[in-house]
């Protein structure tokens, strides 16, 4: 199922034009603070007025009241009803849903989100991560066809943050959901999103750029020069070394080693490669502690900051980035089209 829209959303002097199609899967919406990311979600949900069609399964949501749109909305605070237990919160949402889950479907959802031990607890008895998992179940149990998430991991510690994103990715893949997630963080988008779009322009006018594959957008000039710039690659599993706890992933004819406590149990694995963790050389036989040496082609050199550039590198598996000084760039005499060896410390990968 896909979401299509062509809307104008106005709040005081601020106006956002959002146009495009969101495929099945998770789309991350990125942009600076104040760009209009939350305004976009609230406009789709009907919480703020918008002009223009918002089509889900060919039905214009702008012709529907908020409670009939079939949308699950999850904010930074899941806002479970505090006087009800987790189970009662889910029952409450189920009774009022447009396409409520059956008992069997509800039980499956509760199992997928590991909520059974939490059903008798009230919201104030939950950790931040547990609260957001319960809020995610509540957003879906009424039969939502579209999931809107406004920085759902804000305030969570790193472990809970990663766990929630893992739950979200598995859930959307299993149930073929369309989800739109607002985030400020490149790594969060890279960890779970299939697609991404960036809100560009400055107030009072902003524009939602086209939806693209997540790594394509992360490696475009506007995001590649950020301090937290990174790339994400979905690579086939080649093997696992139980002695050194290293997972081997295929990158064309070469392999990338990633530390992992146990085999992943999947045929592919997504890895995140930060631009800061990649160094470049012209020769593959230079001594180095880096386990990973990948043959790449220099696609572009992007000015990033005084004395710094970002090299966009093309491989058999897609683009990734390397941040380096302009002095290093001159020393290596780098030019687009050069064949280079990218050195990546295995311990820098996640």
C-alpha cells in the first residue's frame, strides 16, 4: 500500500508544499529544526488543516474526519492513558479502530512486540522503551493502514533506541505497512528506513523533496557534508567466524567483516558506515590494522568545512562516504574517477 499526496500546509507565515509518493515500508523525513517535519505528519493525520489530496488506497484522507482516516500516530511521548493498564489501553484502541485486529491478530502483535509481560502494568510502571512499544501496538491494533511517527525514540537511551527501531523495522516488513517517520538523526534513518526524503528551503516556504532509497539520499551533497554523515548498505551474508565473532558480508567480489556476538539468522545484514571511519589509499598492500579494504571508485569530492572534504565512493554494493582533510586530498592527488582502496575498521561498523 502506498501514500500519495500533493498538499499545502500553512501555519501562520510558514507554508510547506509536500508532493510525492511514499511506498510500502518506512520512509524517514529529514530536515533541520523548524523545516516542517512535524507539520507534515499533523497535516496527513488531519490534526492540522491542509489543502490538496492525501491518497491512501486511492481514498482521499482529506475527505475523512480524523478518527476515520485509519492512521496510527506515535509521538515522542506515546501518551498511553495513565489510568489504564497496557492491556486496557490496547482494548480501548481496538474497540475504536476502523479495521480492528481480531483476537488472533492482537495476540500476534503483542508477541511480536514482547508485550505479554507488560500487559498488567500501568504506563507509569514502564520504562521509556516499553512505553513506546506499547504505544506502537496501540497505534496499530485498531487496524491502522498508515503509521506516522514523530521522533518516537526521543529521550530513549541508546539500547532502547536501537531495540525500538528493530521492532519497528520487523513489524513494518512483516505486516507490509507504510510508515512515515520524522527524525533529526542520520543514523536513526539509516538503521531502519527503506526510503527517505528531505524537507528543504527556509521559512516561510519549504518543500518536501522526492522520496528516494535511503542510502541514495544519505549520500547526496546536502546530507553527506553533515558531521554525522553515514551510509547504509544491505549486504548478503557470506559467513560467520564464531572464534572471532566476525560476520562476513559480500560487497561485490570482496567481503566486509563486522563484529557480531552471534550469527544474524538472516540472508542479508544492514551495516552503517560513518564517513569519519573511512580512510583512503591508492595501494591495497599498505600495512594497516583495518580488516576491511574495499576497492572503490571516487565519484565526487564535496566541500564540507574549511580544510575538509567528503569523498563519495562507488562500490559494487552502492555508495558510501569518507571525510578527509583537503591536505590529504592534495597528497593523494584525488580526482573523480580514481580507483581507491577504502579502509574501514571493523569495530567502527554497526
